[in-house]
């Protein structure tokens, strides 16, 4: 499963620390419930001219490229 919240530049941007915190809670909860799933990190990124800059600044990331 891939945890991919929307990332809309200048409208809805999730901070990396906030995302990691929520993802960690989700992973812990899934383990506590004995779900046999792997949860990957990622974002659903809306197209925008600033994406290369945001990627270099580590404000956006690709699937499984967070940790």
C-alpha cells in the first residue's frame, strides 16, 4: 500500500516532518492490528513549474524515497 496524500503547490502542501509523523503512526497502528501489509511513502503531486526546485529542496518526494 502506498500512502500518497495530495500535494498541490501553493494550495495544499504537507510538510515532510508532519508527513513522516503521520506515516509512522499509520505503520505502528497497522502492526498493532496485525495487518500484513507494507506501507510505502509517497505523494500525489499536482503538476507545477516549481516541481524540480521543490524536489531539490526535499519538499516533495517520490514513492519510497522518503527514508
